[in-house]
C-alpha cells in the first residue's frame, strides 16, 4: 500500500503520517523539496527527532546544501525507496507538499539525459527579465509558472537549452499515467485556520533560532545554493544583505508561505485524485474502507 499525505504547508502532515505509520506498519518517505538538505532544519519544519527514532524515515537530511538536488534525482531516489520498503513487506507513506516532485516519481515522467549547459547568464537576471526569457522560449510553460518561482523558470529554460525541446512539448509527448497503486490524501482545513497556523509556525521558527540557522548557512555558503530559495531562508538572507529589516523579513515569510500554500492546494487538486480527511483518526478509517 502506498499512501501519499500531501497538501499545503502547516496541515500537520508529519504528525498524521507518524500516527498512520504506527497503525498500518509503514515507513515514511519525504515528499518535500527542501527537507532533503542536511543543514536546513528549523525553516523546513522537518519531523521531530522522536519521530525519526520510532519510525524509519527516508530521504531526509541526506543532500549537501550546495548540491542542486533535481527532480530527476528525486524520482530515482523515491522509486528506489518504494521498492526497498515494499520488499520488506511494509507499507509506504509519502508525506510532503512538493506536488511536482511527488508526481514526477509516481507518474510516468521520463527525464532524459541532456547536455550540460552554462546557465550563468540566466542566473544573473532578475525575476522579471528571466521570466520574459522563458516566455520567448516556451510561452505555454511561462503561463504555468509564476514569475517569482525562479527555480522552476530556470529549470524550464535549462531543459530547452540542453535538449533543444521546450518543456511543454516534452510534457505533451508523455502520457503521465500513475504507475503505482497510490492513494492521495489532503487534510480538509478552513483557509483562515490554515493562515493562522502559518503565522504561528513562523513565529515558533523564529523563537527556535531560524535567524541563527540561516546566518550560519549564509556565512558558509553565501546566497548561491538553490536550496536557499526555500521560504524562510531567502527572506532572512535578504535581511543579512541589508535589503530589508528583520521585522519585514518575518512578515514576508508569512506572506510568501500563505501564497505558496494557495499554489500548493491549486496544483494538488488539479494533478492528483485526492481524498480529503478531517484528522488522523478519520484518515485511518478511510484507508480501512478503501
């Protein structure tokens, strides 16, 4: 059995996955684009250490911060994890809100080996100029990607430069059928409650030492790693660079997280056959009757 607990940030996905894993004899696999990085902890809200001790967790804290971990790598890693866990007679719970990563691994996405290209010209562009470049290359994909989603814009340009084909044309050629017997679940939560949770989580992260965590990473790696595009890191780095004050950085984290949550829910609703649940107990009952 493969269970995917997904949806926007701050729904309590890690807690639900932990409770469910104990109930159905499952192991947990990361479905978040940033929880894979070793030195990023507070800002990406990794599962508590006690969870990791009691239930096997996979694909957490295993990638160096200065490595640009790709969707293609995640696809390979997740599929390998699924095979290994199933071979042990265990169920699999994938938990996280990075819908594109999860979809790439569970559906028949084909990532071809392409030529390595020099992206330095594009990496120096501001977000608007970069998005305009993508619009010239691949207007269909440009319509799908928000201008501020720099990582995805760069990736779409890189695909074209390395393969000679636009991302949208490559996607059109693939069926994108689900290749695993997976069930997708999202917790049903009132949007105002979700936004309150987001604000509270950000405040807790600051109290737990997010600023110091980012300071240490910024001192060691600068602002270049792709990983530092994670919400909570890029805003604090802007503070250290003197672009905004700390109060504004914190408010920007909350605002960006709310906007990201809206985009997550929209994507997931359109890309996965989701079932909504109320809490861990409700989810367990649903699964029992599947």
